[in-house]
C-alpha cells in the first residue's frame, strides 16, 4: 500500500461514491439525498479555518 499526498481526481472520487452506493443497495439502505455542511472560522474578518462534509440519512437541521 502506498499513501501519497495529492488531490483526488474527479474520476477517483466518483468511483468511491459509486462503491458506497453499491454497498448501500446491497445492504438495503434506503436512498437519501446528501446534505453538505460547511463551517468557517473567522478572526478580525479573515478566514482562519474551514470544515466541510457530507452527510447521508441525517436529520435536517433548521436554522
């Protein structure tokens, strides 16, 4: 196994998503849309941090 520090290609990312979908179908997980959550940390008007992620089968949070 090799671990490298590089950006994942769009094709590699799609392959990963396709594999997750196959596993969900195999396991009988109902289809659900993805929800993106994003947060930024700011200090004195400058962005000093960022986090982003996707959830599946999550409760929708109302703001």
